[in-house]
């Protein structure tokens, strides 16, 4: 085969514009049929059962990100609160020590 000749292996079938128009029309027709006659309700529920695990897998990264950021935020706020409480404890202990020494 000559190098100037393009491969026609991937150029089979209708053009992308024709495919877009066809599938857009088909989707609108299916939306209309489903909204008007409820013919596709059982199909939609069966598809939702099949697609549900894929949706759950797709949401795992977002859930992990949210949970880890919440954990880190909670962890850092607890560390800050713990430092404040330790400082307050030291102040209270010093005041108590002063009061008990003055009473003796």
C-alpha cells in the first residue's frame, strides 16, 4: 500500500453529524414515549439495577476524599482543642497550687 493512501478502516459508516442527529432523535423519541405512555418504566428500573453498582463505584473517590478531609479537619480541631485544654489545666493547677500554699 502506498504511504499517501489513507487507511479507510476507521472511516466506515455514517458521518459523526448523521450519528449525532440519529441518536439525538432517538433519545428524544424515547423520552417522549416514556413520559407519555410509561412503556419504558420496567426497562428503566431494570437498567437502574444494573447501573447502580457502577454508580457506586464511580462515587467512591469522592466519598473517600470527603471522608478523609473531614477526618483531617476533625483531627486538627481536636488537637487544637486539646492544646487549649492542657494550657487551661496548667493555669488552673497553678492557681490551685497557689491557693493551697496560701492556706497553709
